[in-house]
C-alpha cells in the first residue's frame, strides 16, 4: 500500500464515522492538532505510541500502523502554485509578505532562517462581529547561517551584530 492510499483510507473512515479532526486528535494525542492532522494527511509522522493509537482508532493493520511512523515524502500532492483556494491564499501571503517578513526577521535576528523543523503552530477561531477570524500562530527557532572558513575576528554565524 502507498502512503496516499492509506491517507484515502483514513479519510474514508473519518467520513463514514462522522469524526471531527478534534476527535481524532484527542484519541491519538501527544501533539498539536495541526501536526496530527498533517500526519493523517500523509505529511508528518506519528510516534510509535501515537501510530498504535491511530491503528486502534481506525482499525489498521500492522503494516499501516508502521507506515504512520515512517518519515513521509513531505510536500507531495500539492501542485505549485497551489490550486486549492485556501492553500493558495497561504502561498499568496508568502509571495506578497515574504520579502517584508525576511527583512524584518533579518533586522531583528541577523542572517539566517526561521526553522520549520524546530517549530510550533497553533490555529484558533477568534469571534468577531464582522465574521469570525482564523488566527494562526507560528513560532520557529532562528537558525543563523554559518559562514564557512571564518577566521580571526570575523563572525562564524550570522547572528545580529551589536
């Protein structure tokens, strides 16, 4: 079985049982809803105990449980640019705001990147009389670039200087 076939099987079971993502995430436990949902959708991996919980919940075989614990090929299945309107809006946010985010992060932290591995994300609904709002909070560790061959009083890493 391919990982995308397992994802379709899990989504079919979710639909047939009328389960919400919140319910599935509570049953699997241990991580944020974003990460667990991402794992069910084939973009993240679960720990062995979480995969076992998912196996019990979804009635999976040993091979399917093991597959949930394997590192997936992340980013597959989404064309670039994305065609789904909601996913495209995120792409658009990065394309429009990315240069400003980059400039502000570099000014505050130095020459580097925000990790998407040492990373937290939370999603919440915020009530608003003009229409509820989606609030996404992201927190990634700053990783400075290492300057190869640095010697003398030249900085080795791209942290913001004095």
